[in-house]
């Protein structure tokens, strides 16, 4: 099964197929579907066709024009996927853009992540910035806000959104903004979870079992079944206990 | 499409499942995307489900997950992942097909999943009193539509009947139709038999599980 290795270090073009390693350190183009053990892009790589690999590392600029399937995808440079991505483990400290939807088990964002449609994973942790055009669904959503993030919907078991430093030092959010401490925000249409803890989040609707609305939040309506706590520095429109 | 709908929060309240479970089951594909129906209400956007389908599915997941992991449930319940590898030598053992269903397409052995679903559609019609020749129409129709077996949500197979009287000659035609709901026939035709593909696929899967 194991194919040959290819390495493009100047400028080159290869056709798709089955490979062991694919390394692009110059500028390379791969035409057609590719299956590989490992793909490393440290220069600029363009893949025109579906890509299946155990491990993909992009530290330069990677562009995938169709669907990508991988066990691990690590982006520290810039990586664009035009199609859907099915990646068990995604770690992005660079800029990761997905034009379709994402399915996986573990996502860690410390850079920037854009997903045009839904993002489904078991665990989602972020200390970066993200924009999800559809539903962000995970058992565990753990976010430390840096910059402004958005999602159309968030749903899962535990949803934990924390504002980054500043708060713990006794600053109010409003002052934080004024002094430009880099406190991030999150804007979401709808949040649903069993345990929901929010800070610096703007949402139309929040539904949950136990809900904590922390400082800097603006929520149109909260529907809860067990408990609701609202911080004095939060605005909540309606509160409905079911 | 006047299906009886139930709001998401009522599903949670009635069944006692959590948001975590609901989203997890959706991620696993145990609850099809197509069942999540977004509607505008006085309080904004809300999600609804087809009542009977969602309540039945949650019941199934709960009773089966005692013995099997969620991942094992996917091929059993999730209609969009049809078991490609199924080869069944004796379809009469499957309740949805039975002895009468088998007669609609005779093979020595090795019925594929798609063929079993097709036979189940035929048997469904036979049991409702349709003539074998007409039930066979359904079998052939469904057998030729592999994609429907893989993604049966919202798809109906039906037998329509139309009479044409002209110059003293009267002809009665029966046609098989396969399509997304709402499936419409012209006004002079009537629906003789209707099969909800999603239900049939699920019945065959559950029956296969009993045999295996």
C-alpha cells in the first residue's frame, strides 16, 4: 500500500495518487486525488483534488480545493480548505479556513479558525478567534476569548466561555474595553447546553439546565430548567424557568 | 407535509434527555439533519421535530444503548449509513419481507441491503392488499434507486392508479413513483399505496439486527 515519497523544494507539479510522504517546501501543485501517510507544506502547496492523509502539517501556505480527510491536521501557517473537512484532531495556531463543514473529535484553536458551515466535534477548545457560520456542536466547548468570535449556534453538554484576563484583576469590562486590554467577545444567535457559563457574550437566546450569565454578557432571553445566576454587570432581557 | 411537529424543548422535557445527548446523537448521525426543522415563532427561531419519528428514535437509542455503544448503533438506526456489506441468504426470516416478500424477487442467496429494502416495500404493499404484479412494480422501482436506500429521509414510494376511458375502451394504469415529499399525482390519479422509505429502511435494519 505504501507509495513512494515526493518532495517539491523548488517549484513543481505532480499528479495525484498514492504516496508515503508528500513534502512541499518550495511551491508545489498536486493535481488529482491524493492519499498519503504524511503531507507537509512549509512553502506553498496547492492540492487540486480530494486529499486523504494520516497527518497533514501546514506551516507555510496550504490550499486544498476539495474535501480533506485526516487523522491529524496541524496548521501554524495558513491553510484553506474549500470543501468539507473530516479531521479527527485539528490544532490550529495559524489561520485555518474551511469552506464547507468540519467533523472531528478534537479541535484546538489558538490562532484563527473560520468554518463556513457546521463544526461538529467532541471537544472544542479555543484561546484564539473563531467564526462558525453554522452550528458549533461539541460535548465540551471551552473558550477563552481573545478578539471577537462568532457562531450562529452553539450546542452541547458543557459550554464554558471565559473572558480573558482583566476581569480577575478587578477591572470592569467597560474599562477593559476602554483601555484596550484585548478582551474578546463572542456573538452567537443561540446557545444550548446542560451547563452553560458565559462571559462577554452576546446572544439572542440561551437555553440550559444550569446557566451562569457572567460579566459583559448581553442576552435577549434565557430559558433554564434548574438554576440561573446573572452577574450584576450582565444584561438579560427575559428569564424563563421551565 | 402536515406532519405533527414537536418543539425541541418539549422533546427534552417529555423524554428527559439532555442537550448534551441530543447534540451528541445528532453528531453521530443517529438523529438525521433533516429532522431538525427551524421555524419562526413569536419568540424567535425555534427547532421542531417530526413528533412520532423523534420520540420513537429516542426510545430506540435508549433501549439499544444499554447493550451497544453509540457507534455500533449508527449502522443500525441511522438511515443515511446503509449497511453496504449485508448479504442475506434467507429474507423470509426478516419480518418486514417475509415469505410473501421473497416471492417478488427470487434469488438463491445473497440478497443485498438495497434488495431487502425493495422487497420490504413490495411486502408492505402486498400486506395492504395490492396485487403481486403491482407490488413488483414497487420492488423494481426501489431496487433501481440505490441513493434512496442510503438517504431515505422524506422520501416516499407510491403506487398510483389512473383509469382512462376513451371510445369505449377502458384502460387502467398503475405506476410506481419515487420522490421527495410532497409527492403529487395528477387529479385523475389516485394513490393506491404509499410507503415511507425512511420507516421501511429502519424496519429492515432492525430486523437484520435480530437475525444477526
